[in-house]
């Protein structure tokens, strides 16, 4: 998938654990793990806003588009 989630990078930069982020934004630790791995189809703006608030970052710091090296479209 050409959208890469850099949540793990931002957590490391802020020296914060997934468990702490989950508690602060009101979602489960497994859901944070799914976000970190990029195994989600979407994210609520409300959740994205809470993550950005707690990590003091912008949505673009968390999400990155990388073109597919094979030049294919997404697997919709």
C-alpha cells in the first residue's frame, strides 16, 4: 500500500510508549498497534486529531504517500 503510517517514528521521537498514547487518546493498545503497522483501512479524524495533539505533530508527520514501485494502483 502506498500510504505509510509513521506513528512508530513519532512515538520514538517523543519518547512515548504505545500504551501511554492509547491511554491519553482513549483507544485500546491493540488499536494503536494496528495503526502503527498500517493494517487499518481508515482512521477517524477525531482519532487523528487526538494523536496529533498528544504527539505535537501534524497529520503529514504521521502519514506518508510512497508510490508503488511496481507502478500499480492500490488494491481496492
